[in-house]
C-alpha cells in the first residue's frame, strides 16, 4: 500500500494515522492539505476527527482554481475553529524560473529548489 502525501478526506486521514501509529517513535499531529474547492466540504469532517490545521497552497499543482475558492477554504476552516496554514509563493515567478531551468537543461533536483528562491514567497501579501 502506498501512503498518500496529503490528507484531504477522512479516509486518507485514517490511513495516515494508522501509518503514524505503526511507524512513529514520537508523538505526531497531522495537517490536512492541500485544500481546494474540490475538498472544502471535507474540512468539518476532518476537524471532527481531530485535525487542527489545514494547508492551502497558492502555487501549482495544489492552488485552488480561483481566488473565491481560496476565500471559501479559509472561511470554512475559520468556521471550524481551526488554523489555515498558507504555503504562499508567487506562481508567476516560479513558472518563469521553472521554464528558465528547463530551457537551460536543469532537470536535476536542485533546479526545483533554485526555481523557488526567497523572493518567490508572498511576504508582501502576508504582511511580513
């Protein structure tokens, strides 16, 4: 069985908890994510199962399809008395750099890292 990378529904959460209980040597908690318009209705059920934080991404491949969907996710998480964690990156800059490294033949793993410099973080939008 292959373990899913992210938790966006209760079934995935139960699998992740089972794996954690079987393989972890420390206490652990699980964040749900990457939340978008397709799984916003899972937020309340995940919260009832103990999830306290929900990750939302502003970049590919997990970015919601519209700004209104971003607001919908944040609002539902707030109504559920949980925390929204935003993975905030500038998708335009990242797309530019990914294409740049592809053109230059940069397919090695370091190209992924280099295509996401500190300048790609959306600090100005988050007020930091």
